[in-house]
């Protein structure tokens, strides 16, 4: 399969003309592409701010379904 075909299949396009949301198969993906960190900064009306971080990880379970795990870090 070409990379474009793999991406379409991962997105749920099986070339049947009907598309749906699919699961991302992460076998062979580099580890650094399966996780990310989101930074959120909240500022109130007085100018006080707090920064929170959300760590996100993508994986496949035993049924090859996509699992997204997120945790908040202070």
C-alpha cells in the first residue's frame, strides 16, 4: 500500500465509497509521534495566570482499537 492509501484506510476510507471514522493502527509509528503535551494558560481579570499541561498518549488496545489517554500535570 502507498502511504496515501494507508492514511485513507486509517481514516476509515476503505475505497467502497462509504467512509466512517476508523481506528489508527500505530504499529511501527515512532514513539514520539504517539504522544504530545498541550499547554493551557488561564488568566483571570486581575491578570493572575496559571499554567496547566495536558499529556496525551495514543495507543492501540488488544482489539487494535485506538485508545487516547490524557492526564493533567501541574
